C-alpha cells in the first residue's frame, strides 16, 4: 500500500484540468433511465495501483471504479456493502458510479484522531463485510483504503462489489491479506511494508497486534481464520466497554451497595450460598451431591425447588420427584443449578421490606428469563437453560437498586416516567448504570466472566451476527430484556417499539411479528405455569396480567416488518366520510383531463384536511442523483421540511429507506422512543417538526418512485382505525394509478 497519511493521499489526487467544468454524458444502458452529467472529475491512484475517479454533478458526489459489464454480479444484501447507482462511460473507459454523499474515503481519515476502540469498531465492520463476501464465494478485484467509504458516525461501506469475482480463492486470500494491511494502517498510520506494528505502536494491545498479524500471514487462508479474528476483536471491544464503565464514582457505588448487602439480616447467607453453587466445577466428581447438600441446607429453598420441579413445566419425565438428588439426576445439574440460583435471589428480594416495590420487577425478570429460553429454543441455541438464568438476571440491576437503593430507585423511576433513559438516569443518580451493578455483583458472586458480560447492554445501533456461545448468550439476554420492557410498557407504543427492536436485530437473526408472537405465546404459557408453581397464584398484579395477555396480533394486516402501530381508538365517522368523499373526487379527476401534479396535490389536500395531519408531502426519486427528494406539500414550515428531505434509498439504515426498499407502509408513533430513534435520520430529528408520522411507499412494478408522507407534531397523537388506514391506502393506490396513466 502506498498511502501513509492524508498529505500523501492528497499528492496522489491528480485534478484533470482539461475536464474541469466539462459535462460527461452516460451511455444509456438497461440499469438507468437518464443521462448523468459529471464535473470536477479527479483521478486517484489507489494503494494497490488501480485507478479511481471522484466526481460530482452539482449536488451529489460520486466515487467511480472501473467496470466490466461481463463481470456484473447479482447484488448481495448487506448494509456494509455498497452497490453502484449506475454505470457510466467516459473516454477513459466504463466506470461503476457509487453515491458518495457526505462520506469520505477511508484513506482520507486521520487515524491518530481516533482511539483504539473506534479503530477496532471500524476493523470489525470491514472484516464482517469481507466475511460476508467470502461466505458467498465472492472476492473483490481491488481492495485498499480508497475502496472503503466512511461517514461521520464511523460507519463503513465497501466498494467494488459490482466487479466481484466468483469462487476465486486466490483473490479471497489476497483480500484477507489486504484487510490486514488496512488494520495495520488504522492502528499505526503507516503501511505494513515498513516496520512491524509492535515497533510502530509499542503501546498497542498485544491482542490487536496479533489479530492484525494473523490476517497479514499469506501462508494461511480460510474463512474460519477470518471469523476467528472477527470474534477476537469483538471480544476485545466488549472487555474495553466493561473497563470504560469502571470509574471512581462507580467503585464507590459498588462498595456502598455491598456494604448495605452485608448489613442485611440474611444477605451473607444468600451470598455464601450463591458463591458456593458457582464454585462447583465440572471437574468435581461429586458435584451432584455437593449441589444437593447446598440446597438441602435451606429448607425453604428445598421446598420451593421441589414444587417447581413437579410443576407442569417439568412433568414430562413422569411421576413425582421427592428428593433433590433425584431432581438433579432426572433434569440435569445445570437445570437444577439455575433454578436454585434464581429462587435464592428472588425469594430473598420478595421477603423483605420493599417486597411490594420489587414484586413487578421480579415478575418481569421471570418473564424475561422464560422469553430468553424460548428465543434460544426457536433459533437453535444449545444453551437454552443458561439463557433462562441470563434473561432473569437482566433485571438484577433494577432489583438491587429497588431493594438497597430504594430512595434513589424512586427518583430514577420518576425521571424515566418523564422520558429519561433508565441507564443514563441511573448513572446520573447512582454514579453507575444498573446493568453495571448487576455485572459487578455477579462477578463478586463468582459467576463465570462470560455470564457477567452478558448482563451488559449491547451498543446502540444494528446488532452484529454473534460469533460463539458467549456472544449468543449476551445477544439473546439483551433481546429478551428489550422485548420484555416493550411488552410491559405503554400499549400505544408497543408495536412501534417492537418493530424498532426487530430492525435493530435483523442482521443477527431472522424474525418477524408472526414468529415473535408465536415465541411470546409459548412464553406466556410457561409464565402462567411458573407463577402457579413458584408463587401459588395466577395473576395478582397489573404487571402479571399484562405479560400474560399482551399480543402483537391486534393490528391491521401488514408485512411482517411493517410498523403499523395504529392505536384502536374510537373516532367519529367524520374522518371516514371525508376520506370516502375525497376518493370519489380523485376518481373523477382520473377519468378527466387533470394533470398528474394536480391529482397528486388533490390527494395531499384530502389527506391533510380529512385526517388532520400537520404536514403532508409527496417525495419522489431524483433519477440523476438517485435520492428521494421532497417535492411539494401542505403544512406550516413545509418548505423547511421539503428543503431538508433527502433520502438515499440504498442506505438501509433509516425508516424511510426501509419502507421504500420493502414496499411496506410504516407508522411511527413516537420517533424519540429508544428502540426507534436510531432509525430516524439525524437531520429529521434536528428539525423537530414531528414525532409521529406515516409513510406510504409509491412502488410500480418494483420501480421505487417515492412515497406519500404525513405527520403530527406530538407523539401518540395520530389515532387511526383500520378503516381509516385502508382509505388512506386507497388514496396511495390512486396516486400510483395517476402516475401509471401519465407514463403510459
């Protein structure tokens, strides 16, 4: 590689003076409908010697790579792989034209301005994209710093897929080595052809240096090696996240927590019992008897555990179990161990002064554990029983806070009811997050390290595919916890929050509303049985009743990924009457001589006046820039919204692009909800014009034309009944019919 710094990179940029301000027209081909005018073309010599062009057409910026039509491959669906907008023909040859937007080339990055955690996050994304290509038997013909786009959020996309080589193991091996070179540059700012990484960066963690060296080793190449390096770097990031949370104030909070625990009237016995159970290792020959002895020391625990074991959840073995030893033999060491740990903790919590306050938390914990187990069953994990206790202990931090920091817990609850994020509010009040309290407490109880790490929340944004059982444990625990919080939250926000969760985890597993509802139904069945055997009750609180009866199926028929979170409020028939009359008016206009733009404006007026949207807008694709632009609309400050409305349909990281890509109607009830906010573009949030909005895609014969948009300022302020929603969809279909007539 030749690029050493930004200054060196800039010397490689040769401005083609003869081309400045000149217009280049694309040759028409099957992948485009109109010509693309380019200007300010610059030629770059990449690190591997291949050429690359930078260009613009006024508003949009592009990166262009040499293209060979004979090698064009089918698109691989992955958010880390870019796909060209179209192919252009210049006198230098044919080029695939990628939208650059506000991103820059990785070669333009200043590595010394990033810390090692940020660099490793970039490295993980690059390796994940490479692994996806290799698993699809693909290889990039050219791969260097200039073939990677990176935006302000440090999100990357690989270029060159248009010319990918199929089943070329030699090039795959070269791609792996080139990835090692990119990592070397990220960590040192210099090429791998110079001094070793350890010499350039003696302060660099040896694990990162070794991972880089593994990729640089040209003697070995296989997909397992790439996968292993990715898992190693992700594990390193996880440990760094944990370390970064250990500050002085947090240490004081933990010391205070443990001190309060020590002075609890029976906590020392609880702590001793949990630690003793966790000390039993696989190597202990008599570990079954050791576990039985620990349980038998607590008559209450023994009675509770036998009651649970003989419940409907475990009656598949037949007969009645009357001894702990027989229970361990029949159900297995791990099952009884997990049940004992759970009963020890929650019985301790519920038998004290704040029992009423912590009751709902223990109910959520039980549901969360059962949900985590069902998720593991459904997706084929072999660690389903460990998932049960991991899911339950996801609520441990909140339990500890409610029991030992009761006044602080009440303050946290009050702040959260006003819209605060629970983890952030806990840090401000306690000095540490509740998840960190849980992880540190379990560490002191001698739980294995991978278990304590599983209690920490996953980073915001899309969840990566887990590698290994430890990552799966953390992912399923977090997923069960996020779903449990959504299911036990406000009804009006349920489906929107669940949809946001499904989008967040879609890279890690395939799940939709119907699959999830099936998993929840099985969980509710187990939940009812557990309550009867554990608590001797069916439902004695609102929280219990909610979790036993909540459903995702009460919604208008929609695509599984659709966010139709329409509250079922009863409104007057005025909205239906206005929409119906408006549809008749549009029908008359369609058979008349009205211009297309007039018909579309009429549809927007009907939407605005009938439903009471604050803003309605038509958005369509600009074929020259391949972006969706706001065209015209109605509402206060609509010109501001239109001016800023620019959506790249190829960047499937936001709700608008997803709606268009999948051709589904999307309803967002609260754009600031934690599960949704990550999928709302930053510019939209900064405008602060609306918190509730609906999107109706305009797609004709798989051609993505644009969409109709309507919004309301306040969250949860757009109650639409199914009949009203269907009439709005009819208006959208009339817009499509008008467009079809115009094109014909």
